[in-house]
C-alpha cells in the first residue's frame, strides 16, 4: 500500500513540475531581461559620467581674440588671481575686483561683476590685458625671441601680476632672451616672489606654476 501511495505521489509531483515549467521559464526570462536592462542603464550612466568628466577637463583650444594669449592662458591667470565680484583689499592696500583688476572700473563695467566664462569679470580681464599693455609689453620686450604658446602665456601671466614695466629689473629677462636651460629659467621665475620687500608664499607658488608652464607647457592651478 505504501509503495502504491509513493508511486502516486511521484507521478503527481512530476505532473505539477511539468505544468509549472512554462511559468518558471517565463519568470526566469523576465528576471534575465530585468538584469540585462539594469546593466545597460548602469553602463550608459557610467559612460555619461565619464564623458562629462572628460569634457570638463578638456583642453580649451584657440587664442583670445586679438591677443597673443591662449584661452588656456586666460584660464591660468583667472585661477591664480581668483574671482571676486566685489571690491576687496588684496592684503597690500590695493583695492581689487574681478580677476586682479585694480583702479577705477572702466566705462561699461559696474560692481558686482559676474564671474565665470564670458562674465563681466572675464571681459574686464581681457580688456586689461589689452589696454593695460601687459600683452604688448611681452611682445615688445621679447621681439625676435622664438616663444611657443605656453611660454608666451607664462610671461603674460607674470607681466599681469607684477606689471609690464619690470623686465629691465629681472634676471629672467636675459635668461629668456639667451635661451637659458630650464633650471635657470625656473630659478629666475622663483626669485620674483616679493611684494615690496616682503616674501609672499602665494607669489612663490604662482612663480613655480609659471615656470612649469614656461619650461614644460603644463597648466597647473592653485
């Protein structure tokens, strides 16, 4: 009797499994579809994130219109000067606004300035580089010297920071004109780190970055 019942139970179990097989197969396929979709979404999201990161860190090609400085050089100056919408004291008694602008605002500019790409602070910087003679001072002083773009950018950054009339007092000037080796150029940049007679760690860091830009073409920021 027990064996008969066992046989009946076995037949029922197989019948149930056979009947349930299509349902189980459909469920398994559904889970597989969900998993594939999830992987695809995750991959797409990862790709978008990577693309965004690459884009934000991408090289900025081209020149600033009508100036010898590149767009990367302009960003270099902006990063080292810092962006300020309103007037502030630079720590040495100079009221400053935007990206290192001192003195009254030119016609057409009012505070607060807008910062960021294309903002009024950037427009003011471009105007200062042109009308302030910083770019032209580099071109005039080093006329006939074969400078590549990163070297031009480094020298314009220096001129904007210390003034375009300081070349005669710098050992760097002769080093550039005679094509001195990178270690000499670097040492001469690093000497220019005083505000008056006061040593400035901030100026030293900027000179190190400008020297690296001049000698290696690497744009580094604070």
